[in-house]
């Protein structure tokens, strides 16, 4: 993030006082380097004393009800934060860099629109955007502030919510409204009463008012849930995370954005990079399917969405096991005109939900509540047909497991030149393993990252080739921990479904002895964890070394199996009309 620059005078927005009931330090395991404090304020004592300020001087006497009072002075000021730095001696407007605009007002949006119209769009650019515009996307919103704000916010809040937010402003400096990694004084969250978990009405109204700023006319609903990947109806998939490829004041494995806060940075520096094309090609083939038709869902779960907070919704497998699909809706979805109800179905032209479920939800906007009075009576029908797979005992060959594997690990380690992003490959021969297990459970390779090569042999019975047209021989690889590619008799198998790692190998087999080679790969996490104290990127050490401490286990990679081969009988089912 770019730092703020001094520009313009600050303006006093409010002065608020409140009695302190209690205060305690709160531990957040994900951010052990920061100190967080929860302070409980007495709501009755919360008072707006802005009018007591005269000529920048406050004259106010605190009551005696509480031993401690907290005094808040809230100021509004432009951040003048840049999103792009200028270049020296810029000859064109673009070279002057750019500043972050107000993201929460129509004025800020129009400023960006006008700039694009005047300085970026036009001529050939317009024609190119028509061809590839759907692939445009915006990276993370790296605009920083103590609290997201907008010019005229107080007036807009009072007009839309019906009350003044001034005395509640201290409550808005809440972890869910800002980056959690905050230093004093913004590391303190102020609550009203011990049961207030950051869902006070003023907080909800703040978020609602802030989001309304760019909805002055209308806004298209952007629904990219990526909730169940392809099943969620995503029709353009963007894989984000390939960093700059150079060293730039960095040790092995090279420049790493966000100071190793994230493990996975896609690119040829990772052992699994050469295996990713199987999955990327699979995603590409699905694009046409994802753009065809309308995704349907059985059930919608209402979920109160708290910004900047990751929460878990309904996370049980019973609905999926029963064959029902579901996804989540927030208040804005329910309040929109697209949530129409017809013949007991919600949004019949879209997902066509047959039920709306409220699972331990206690907050909802007034607009959404008025829309759910009718669908609250919906329920799933008890009459449904369930299809199951049936098996029948027969005289076919029994499944068998490939037991003994010869294992070699190609370990990726730093180059002799520690500042090089290149990895050296060290070959580790594990020999024959009687049992498959993750590398993290094998003492001398638990801290290894790289590629594992597993080789074995197995036998197929005589007359196998004569029976292959009446049966299908399947191989199941067990759980796949990262990537897997396999060869049978030196012939590459098709890409493996990571969710159900079974593939037919009938045409690859021969009578008698057959060979199989499996290659699995890892990320660089384990190798980085083993060397975390000596790593640097952009001249700085790892931001959160606790993420790689002894308390954090090495990740599981390798082939864990069991690798099983079984035969199925082929049966042709004809349509009754044929």
C-alpha cells in the first residue's frame, strides 16, 4: 500500500465521551505480532459533546458514575493516497501517477469515468475493449484509512437512516470495518455491553450508508460466488497470483509479494507448475459449458454478510449427500427485484430456489425482511425419488492393491547463490517403501518440497486382452494431496480428476507384467518453512514468521494411496424405444 501524503486541512467531525465498563486484551492467533483490545462502553453514558468545542477548546466535565471515561475526537481528512507513483520528468498525464478516489460516492465514480473518457478511451482502445473487455478485472482494494469514509457521509447517513451517527462514531472503528493489522490507537474495538459483537445497529447502518454512495441511479448485481467452483455457475475463471520473476533484493526463491504472507505464488519457481496445465486445460474446456443455460439451485441459505470478516455458513454434508444443492444469499439479494416468487419458487428465471432457510441468523435489513414474509412458508416436498448405485456379487476378478513402490524425490533447494530465484534439484532415493505415507511422516524428507516419482509393477491375468471389450479396468489413486500425473507401460494417462481420482486404463494394459509410474508434486511451503530465518524479499524478512514456526506442521505431500485396481463389467443399456 502507498503511504498517505499531507494535503488539505483536517476537519473536526465529532467529539464523543463515554464511561468505560471494562477493557481487556484479546488474542488473535492469526496476528500474534499485534495487540488488540476490546473496551466495553456504557451506552447510557455515550454522549455527543461536539457543541462544547469553542475555538478548538473543549469545556466539559465528566460525570462521576464511572471511574474512567474515554474522550474521542474524530477528524475527517483527505488521505491523498496514490495507487501509482509518478515517473521523473513526466511528459504525459499518465506519467504523473494516479491518486485513489472516493470509492463510496457517485462523485468519486464519475471522476474516474470522466478521466477514462478523456484520457484513456477512444479510437483503437475502444475497439480492443469490445473484444476483450470481459477479461478485465480489478485487483485488491489497497486503499487505506483508519475508517472508510466519504465526503458528505454524515448528512447522507442522517437523511437515509433517520438519526445522527455522531455519538456512535467510536463504534465504527471496528475490526470488521478496517484492516485487522492496526497499531494504536486503532487497535482498540469499542463495544456497547458484553453481548455486542460488532453488530450494533449503528455499525450495520454505517455499512449500508457507505455502500449506497455509488448506487445513486442503479447498479448491476455482480454475482461471482466461486462457491462451488464450476457448479456455482462461474463462466470466466481467473487464476491470480503469478509474481514478478526477478530477485529484486530477495533471497531464494525470489521476489515474494506480501512478504511471504501467502504460500502460493504461481509460476515456474514452484515444483507443481509443470503439472498445472492439466487443470488449466480442464478449466478452459468448461468455459463453454459454464456460459450455457442458467444454473439452478435447490435451496438458498440466508447469511448476514459482515464486511471484511470471513464467516462460515452452513457447512454440513447432509444436504449434499441427499442430493440437494444450495448457496447463500445476503440481504441485498433478497431485497432486489430479481428475488421474485412464482408458484412457490424464488427467482424462477434464475436459480429457482425451492426453499429459503434461516439457520441461526439474527440480523436482516428491513427491505429484505419485507420480502421474505411470503417465502417463509415454503418448504421442500417430502416426496422425492433417490437414485442409488447397486452392486451385485459375481465371479469377476477381485480388486487388488499395488503394494511395493520404488520412490525417488526430486528436492527443490536454494542455489549456491542464495540471491538467485532458481532452485537446484537434489535427488533423494527412498528405495522400496512397503507403505505409502506423506513425506511429512518420513523423518528425513519431512521438510522437503519438490516432485516425487513412484514406480511399481503389477500383473494382469492371461486372456486379459480378449476380455477387455466386455470389462473395464479401473485404477484408483487414493487421495491426491496436490497434483498427480501417471503413466502405465510408459503411456501417459488422461488428466486425473482430483475429486475422484479414478480412471479407466483398459487400453493401456497387457497380459502379464505391467509398469506404472506416478509423479506427484508439492508447493514450496515445506522448503521455505525449513529456511524461514534466512529468507528475505525486497530487503525485508518474512512478515509473519509465526506462520512458519515449529507450532505449524509441515504440509502433507506425496502419494498416500492406496493405489487400487479393479475390474467392472460393461453393460449396454438401451432406450425402451430402440
